[in-house]
C-alpha cells in the first residue's frame, strides 16, 4: 500500500475515533457516525449502513410514541403543562425542579417540542456524570493539542446544540469553575474552546434541572448566586408521584403497554386490586420506580397477567384479600383509563389524529384503530383543536 494511502486511512480512522468519542452517550449523533463510517467503506457496506440508519429512525419514532406521551397532562400535571406551553414560546432559560425520577427530562423535551426550536436538536448532558477535569472540554469543546490526548478538535455540547435546546440535567453538580464559563455563555452566547483563542457564538436555549435545593447551595457557597439568577428565570416545580395519585391508573396502563412492547408479551392491564396496591405505595423513586415495578410485574406475570404484589415485594396472602375488597373510584375503570390516555394524547397533539404529529403516532396505534376506539369511548377529537 502506498504511503499516502496509509496516511489517508490513518487520518480516516482518527476522524472516526474522534467522532465516536463525540457521540458516545448521545443517541442522536450515532447517525452522524454511521454516515462517516460509510464514507470509509465500500458500496455494499454503505448500503447496509444506510439501511441501519433507516431502521434506527423507525425504532426512535416507535419508541417516542410509547415514551414521550406525558401521562397526567390533563390531571396531576395540568399546571406543569400550562407552564410549559407558557414559557415555550420564549427563549427564556427554564429550571425544572423535582425529586429524582419525577420526569424532568420528559418535561424538558416538552418545552423544546412546543418551542420555535422544535426542528432543531435537543441534547441532554448529565452534569453529575462528567469528571470535573473534563467538564470544560465536554461543554465547550477543545482544540487539537490543548492537552494530552487531544488528538483532534472536538465540538462541545453547546456547539452541537446550536439552533436548538441544551438540557443540563443535575446542574447543581457543576463545579464553580465551570459555573463561571456557563454564566458567560448565558450572558452573551459566546465562549472559547479549551486551548482556543477564538470566541465562538451559539444560539442555544438552556433548560436545566436539579433535585437539589439550589437556594441552599447558594447560601453554602456551592452554587453561584449570579448563575442562579440566570438559570432560574422560569422555574417549573414537578410534583412527586405521591402527590398525583389520580394519575396512577393512566400511568399503569401506559407503562403496561410499554412493557408488553419491550418484552414481546401480550398487553395486560392492571385490575382493581393492582390499582389499590399501586395507589397505597409511597413511590420514593417516583415515575422511574413505577415504570420498573410495572415492567417487573409484566415479567413475573409472563403475559398472563400483572404480578403487581410480587413486583412490589408485598406478600399477597396479607394484602390481596383487603385489596380485592377495596373500592376503586368509577374513574379508575379500564375504559376510563384508556379514555384518559387517548384524551391526553389528543390534547398534546391539538386534536390531530394522523400524521407525524398526530395522536396515533404518539400512541403507536394505526389511525383507523384509534378512531375506532375514540368512537367506542365517545371521545371527540375536535374538542382538543385549538386547545393551546
């Protein structure tokens, strides 16, 4: 092989390594990596990679239909969703406050989806998962040779989110030095890469989240007061699951369908006894724990039913008789749960049933199937049109 060909291949591999490093943990950028990989391979491999890319897009759309519906948008999260629609029209920074597992990322994505930036990227960064010595490089990027191991120029999260939304999860975990640089970006949209001399400008909307008391952190010197004023322009507090028990029937139906899809099992809905157990539990892990319990119940039930008591670690012989005799509100019947779920999706889609932004896509249903269910349950889509 000629020397220049070896050099070209070496440069190509280094470029791929750099791109792989950038898209690690970022699902959206894996598509960019596949495209770049295809450029370095033959036509048959390129065709295969193109097919993989299309399959990934299909999978994401299907997954979004099950994951992105905000259950409780018209009940326990009514005030939260009203705040989302109100602030989404602006570019003001948003701070989402809530306990671990309350769904802060889902709300952040809803802010993005309702904004003028909806067609741009939304990238999530877990500030607590990045080693302190790498935070500047991760957020702002670095130039080649700026430190040992910097074999190429690397874009940071802010550059990659240009024109869209950057979601900084657990922002309270940022060290003070990184907080200073973040403050400058929020003030004038400019920053420098690590080892760089040129100022770069980006157009990024910041949405941050934390489960910490940042006011207390400010008093203790762990969080800059000036940064607090910048990120907390529009705070949105999320209620814990124990304060939105009215959403548990709809949540149970939602996560039961999702578990069936993930596990390849026939969908099984919780019965009255299951709902009694789920409502009586304290849910310290909130929605994240709830989702895990329902999936565990589906696995234990093996497609025949949901084993909610076993999934919760409750001895059935002690609770089942009382649970089965408990009275469930009429609004918790299976038909009512399905009706609320469909109405929630229609509200988010403003009455649209078909198309990429329709309720059928959100619920992962055929539009004809959804219309049939709506007729059977007496749900009128036109009620939700113009419900902004």
